[in-house]
C-alpha cells in the first residue's frame, strides 16, 4: 500500500514514535511524507520514505495530487487541533480529497493505530481491487 505520513510541528514527535513502533509493518509499504516529517522519521527509524515539500510549501498539495490520481491508499495526518496553521486551506483540501476518493485518513495516534492494525490484517485489500479495476498496478 501507499501510505502518506504528515504531522504538524507539535505532533512530529508522536509521528516519529508511531513510525518507530510500527516500523516492521510500515517497511512493507511505499511511504510518502512531507519534507521535515519525512526526514525526521527516516533518521529515527531507517524507513525509506519519498519526501515531498514541507506542508506550507506545497507538500500537502503534492500528496493531494496522488490522492486525486488514486495513487495513495492511506493518509496518516497527525494534526494539531490547538494551533492555527497558516496553510489551513491546504489541510482542509487534503482531507476533503480523502473523503471524495474514499481514502482512509487518521488524524491522531489512536486512529492511526487502528488503521495500521487493520492494514496488517488485510482489511484494506479493497484498495488493491480499486486500483486494478482502474488499470493501475500496486
């Protein structure tokens, strides 16, 4: 599966801890992340991650483009609900695209853990069927 990892500044350490804890599962998948988040996860976990720009510089939109092309299967976006974000419209657009294209999106560690465990069990295999139906490879 193709998984996007995104975290606001105040949630980056949670994302790093999450990635380290679930490294055995995550390493079996294609990982994408916004700039700083991806760099910090790679340094802490050794995971191979394709990095986009940082969120405020368009990284959220780059991930959104993959969602719109049905090339993303899961988004783990640990959001900070208590801090205003300068690029809030981009964040809203990314989550809206997840809803439009039926992409599961976890916005905190609790939902992220549920999704990772479900993915490990094969509960997201329907994403592969959708890609195959649309003529894409996994």
